[in-house]
C-alpha cells in the first residue's frame, strides 16, 4: 500500500476512533517497504491528529512494514502476536504502543 493511502486511511480511522479516557498520547509510526514514510498520531485536549511528520517528543515509535500496517488497519493482524513475531518494533513506551493499537481498532468498523 502506498504511504499516502496509509496516511489517508489512518486519518479516516482516527476520525472514528474512541479516544475517551486518553489525556495525552504521542506515537510516531515508521512505515517501511516499497513506499516508506513517517507520520505521527497525537491525542491532546480531546482531539486526535494524524500528520505526516516526525514527532521528536514522542512517547514511542512503532516501525512496521506497509503490508503489515495495512493488515493492522483491516484488523487482520494481531498486534501482540505481530510484536512477538518481530513484525512490529517499538522504541519507547510499549504501553503507549498498545494504547495506539486499541485506538486504531476502535476506529475500525466491524
């Protein structure tokens, strides 16, 4: 999946996501593969933002291939299993990475 499509879909999921109970979260997503890119997801003041920039004061950075992130956005990849299998690398607060996964899942329509 092209990076621009991943960013667009991430914004769509963010618009539907349940961020209640999240005071602040700053996660950077590093996409690898044929069309790599970087974006961040920030929850602040009751709003969620998805922007195509690096986030230097992030709580964690998640590195994942474009193919695996595409599966994650369709709920076809279990986050914990993918982490244990080495498909997802996390630098920083692992708890925030799991929280990001939960927020992502909350935006996916069954």
